[in-house]
């Protein structure tokens, strides 16, 4: 699993500043800092990307596609691969941090937090450079003027899982998980035409149930079939409905609960359970628009259930699934996700305010309500709109979420020291270890890299040499550390790999 986050960007005092230029300054400033002395950093390898391939069995033509969908085009924008296995680049008008692949939700939180630290450093470095602009970054999802940018989750799944089953079981889960994954937003509608509070930042930007697009006619279930792994064995579920969370617990629950639901889908454990609402897109909006959590969704079978009730049923089935399949062998982190999931639903039912230390939308709502009460403000007060944005400011001295963390009012799962370690070091139990260590050890010898390959450019070789990494579970520390330690140069590594093909 992994998380990729586009950050909101602004240039203080310069509302007409070009965001692509500012984003490029962000990435280039950090590249110079992270890979000092490297003449040219590795470029991104686009050869194995197929963004127009649809999981429903067809390819969209490039003529039909919106330009934003052509993510396999090298536009020459700033792009760097980091020693922790992540990708930092310009995605159209935003700087994006794509975290390295991990195997569990705690690690997903850790390397997502590392991305925040990378972005904060990058903005500071870019602003301090000669001729630099005063750039501020926000971990949010909308400018409240009609534009939205994503925080996408990615999950590796078995290729054999019928896509129709994924759609049937995930749509109601995604609609209702907002109650603990929402980041909160002051504004209703894509352009915030009505200034009142809602649970999710992304909800109003979804218009269809299933589709390939990510920037227009956004679907609840995205069908991009680009596995970044062996396509005969795997598919990558590209999830675009999530908010960018500041709360570690919210990110942990988002990744952990979704992984459990996907495991149930893969094992056909949800067959016969129907949670589909009659009007999914409308219900996605309505769940988000009701911070009281009293809204009842009208289901296909006629019942009317709240989001909490639907999530309780998913949680109950997940516990039953783990008990029946694994029994006492259920790992500690899975047990913890199940316990947190059940507890947060109980607390949401009993007292919303008791969840403020774990759930972004409730933490932000408490801040806004405190200002409303103190200063007798209506929801249309400009000060409240400023607070809504400032919650997501990633500067430790300015961001309101950061201030809540510092005061102990927003729970953290990792210390700054642990996050700092993940800024430079890759996960040890996925192929990200091989990618990140190659960047660290042999930066001048790597021409390009991607999720599923590392491309070497050796002085004595007439052509580039590609090392495929199609199996995400290979290239781990246990698998390759001794090999890397025995190879002081990239040429040594390629010789060793060639001598032992298949290892």
C-alpha cells in the first residue's frame, strides 16, 4: 500500500504567481539538498506506465483523454527520486510526494509523515534561495474556488479478483468511511457556494460511481489499471476519494480499514452482503454535509441506515473474517486496527467531541466553533475561512493541526526523530528498499527509476541497463542488503546480478 499527496501551494503576496514554476522551485530546491553534489539526479522512468488502461477491459484513446490523465508524458517538469524510495515531483500545478510502498498502515502513516517533513523543508529551502518566492504549502484538497487536488491511496490486489465485486463492496464503504477519514471543510459545493461546515474536503467533487478520470467527472471507484507490478498477478487499486489527513490516527484507520475490506473482497467473504445505497453519488455528498451523523442512507433493499450503522457492519464482518481465517494467528497490527475501528465508531455514536484528538474534521470543527462562540461569528466570517485553511498549513509554527499536536490535542503515532529517519531511509520490507538504497549508494550511476524498475547508466556499457522490480515483496533489506554491501560500485552490483539471474 502507499499514499500519494498533492499539496496546495500559494505564494505569499503574489496571487498571480505561476503554480507550476513555484512547484518546480520546491522540487528542485529539495533535490539539491537531498542529493548534494550529484551532477544529474535520476529521472522518472515512464516506460511502464499505462494511465489510460481501464480495469473494465479496454484502453481509452489518447485523443479522448484529458491532458491531466496523460501522466506517462515526460513534460520536463521537476522530478526527483529520494533515498527513502519516494518520488517528489511536479504534478501539473502542484508539488506531489508519492510515498514508498509499505506493507502495513503504521508504515503508511510514517512515510506519509515523512512526506510532510520533506515538503516543509522543500518550501523553506525554495523560499530562502536567491530569487526565491515566499512559498507556503498546505496539506489539503481544495482551494474552495472550484479546484480540488488529491490524496490518493494505492493498494495491491490479486488480479483474479472480479472488478465488479470491488465496485459493489467498496462504494458503500467509501461513502461512509468519511465519518472518521474526513478532513473537514468550510464550504458546500465545489466552489463553496454556501459557507457551512461539512465532513469531507473531496466529497462534493465526485460526480459518477465508476470511471477512469481523476480530475474531471471524478468517480467513487477509479478504474485505472496500472499495477506497477506483474500484471498477470496483480492489480493496483487506485483510490481517489480520500482526504489528505493531518491526524495520524485518521490515516492509520483509513489505510487499515480499507485493507481489511479489500482482503474480505479478495476472499469473497462479503458475498451476499448488500450495502449499496440507491443513489451513491448523492449519498456521498449528503453524508459529508451532515456533521451530526444523523443522515440515513436509503439502501437498495429499502432500509435506511446511518453511516455509523453501515461502518459497524463492515467492522463486525472484518472481525469475523479475521477470526475465521486466522484465529489466534491474527497479527498485532490487524487486531489494533479492528479495536480502533470499533472504538471510534462507539465514540462517534456517544460523543463526537471525544474523537477530536483522532479525527481531523472534528478537531477542526471544535476550533471553528470556539472562534464562533468567542467572537459571535457567522459561518461566512472571513476569519473562519482563514482558520479552515490554516489548519492544513504544514509549517510547524503556523499550522493549526501542528499546534494541536504540540499541545497534545491531536494524537501522534510517531516522534519527530522517527519521522526524520523515514525522510532518508526506505521501508525495509518492500522493493522500495532496493530503489532507495541504489539512489543513496550509486546516485551518479542511475539514469532513471520507477516503481517497478531501476535503470543504470554505466560508463563502460553501450546501453542503459534495466533492473526490473516487478515483485513488490522482493528487493527487501533481508533479500538484498548483503548483496548491496558487497558491491561498492554500481558496476559491481550489475555484475553480481547478471551472474545470478533470477535472484
